[in-house]
């Protein structure tokens, strides 16, 4: 098996861990100590977006444990803002779901809104920037056409030829609200059939008067871990809060999680994340779950991809992004290696394969310049 450095992009820093402990612990002493540690090192008026989005949960936990602090007014305001923003977001996403429902296109709400309504049970505790909705892959083109007719438009810079290689696309309406329409749960599943299991185990979700679906607890946790494992411009340490909240809510079928992680080829990714939750936050995860994940056979490409994740920024925005992505698609759908040329043609929206060498050279030069400037 390929060995990698111990440091990982998904692991919170010591300061972020203090904030997570203050926002999540059910021990008043730990909450008070963690909050005191965080506020002694950080300025609440100058934080990154990921930290800011954790403030509603922090506000509720400090309030629950009767911890009085001068920052409570600020935290309460962030909570109220998240609640109001989610109400607006919910209004627009319900309208989109109604459009799809009229055409009998099944919908499954993902990530922020699903967690806020179905797991946190409080629209103010889980801030969202948009709405994520999964539809069956076979209904993708129909759904895009319908939503476009109702004012939801896709970024014009994305060529239609790229859609087969994507797990979804961001749409915007006239009000500027975003809808991430997924036809695969995540990009790790593009080209495969793993989504069938997600649909089969989905559970009902009521968005006021709109009936839809959400992932079952095991698949919800899996999605949180997979989504949180990749590098992001805004450090995605909120995955810890989401994962712990889902686990505490109960009902996780660990066998189902293991089986689906194996089918999605992400056992190498999620095993250390679960171990981290046990070690740092004492989350009640059966020890044999991690052992089973660690002992499962790992395809070579899963090992290569995992090694690449340890250098996430360079992979995500560098020249090896496309080979890594196409390799994942090969793993899912058994496509031939030479299909990579067609992948590049479709990704860049080229009508001819002859333009690929020049485009590839241009990207290599551009990335080399970025790398040189970053030194």
C-alpha cells in the first residue's frame, strides 16, 4: 500500500479544535475551557468563513451550558442571520423541487438544508450558502431543461459536453440564489452505479409542505466524511460538527456505511477521519468499524488518489487534477485509459481532438508559473 504523510487537509488545527469543543461538547467544563482558549487566541471580529459558520452552534452550546461571555450578542446575531437566510434559501429550493415534482422527477436534498431540517432540527444552527438537490442521472437533461424554463440557469462558461464528467452543476435564479443540482451524489461516484444504494435507503424529509427525501443516517455520515476530505479554499472543518451531530442522532447502520464506503472506494479516506472523531471528541463509534475499513482491500487507484489528497491544493488546482479525476471515473466505470483524450475534449468543450495538445501545453505553462510564484 502507498504510504503518505501523516498530515491531512481535513484535520482541524488546534485553534479550530478549541472552537469545535466549545460548540459541541456536552461537558460544561470542557466547553468553558475550550471557549476561553479560543477567545484568548482569536479575534471574533476577524475570522474566516468556515469559523463564522460554526458560530450558531457555538452560540447554542454556550447558552445551553449557561456560559456568559461578552461575545454572546454577536453570536446570537449570527444565529438569527443564519435562520433568516435559510428560510429564504428554503423558499427558493422548495420552488425548484415543486417544478421537478410536477414532472415526477425524484428529489433528494443533500448537505446543509437536509442537515438543518432533518438532523439539527433548527434552521439557525446549520448555515447554508445554497441548496443541494440530487436527482437520478437519467433525468438530468430533462431536469435542467425544466429548471431553465423556470428561471434557473447554469453558468454559461460550462460547456454542455462537460456534463457527463461532472457530478452536478450550480444553477442560479433571478434572485441570485443558488441550487447545486446533483445527478451523482459526489464526484467520487461519477460513472458508477453506487447512487442506487443511496436512493434505495433514502428516508422522507418534509420541507414544510414539500415532500422530498434525504440520505439515511449511515449514508449521511458517509457523504459528510467524503465531502469533508478534499481541500477547499475555506477549510471545511465543519464536517466534524456535522458528523458528530449525525452520530449523536443515532440510527446509523454501520454495516451499511462500510459496504457503501467500499463500493465508493473511499475506505482509505474515511477510516482515519472516524478514528480522529474517537480520539479527539470521544465519539461513540464501534472500534471494529474502523478496523474493518482499514483491513479492506484497496484498489491501486484509490491509494493513488488518497496519496494525492495529502497534497490537496496542488492536486485540486494543478496539472494532475484531470488525470486523478479521470482515473476515478475509470475505477467506477471501467473506461479505457485512452478515453482520457475524449474526456479532455469534452471538459474543455472542444469540437476537435487536434486542439488538445495546445490547450494542455497552455495549462502546464500556467500552472508552472503559479507554482514558481508560490515559492
